[in-house]
C-alpha cells in the first residue's frame, strides 16, 4: 500500500497563499517526518521555478496541498 502524502493547508486568497509561506509550512511538515534532504531538494526546485503555478506543481510532487479557499 502506498504511503499517503502529507497534507499542507493554505489559502490562495490570503497571506498563506504566498509561496514563501507555503514553503515554510511544507518545511515544518517534512522536517517532522525527518525528510530534510527531500525538502532541501524541493526548495531548490521551487526557487528555480518560472511561475507560481510551476512552484506549486513542484511542491505537489511531495505533499498534498489543500487550498482552504476552495474547500467549502
């Protein structure tokens, strides 16, 4: 059985939609799971991204991003 991805919540319409805020939340989540090297590689790929959408796609490869503004 495949391991379920860690969930990270954000609000794309508010301050938590900022890519740096999202990265901070992802960092906390992955560090709790001792996935520090994985986060460092993810962070580097995000910094190389050309757009917000591309950065989110990179993050979604590692965690499940849930936009609270879309969940109602």
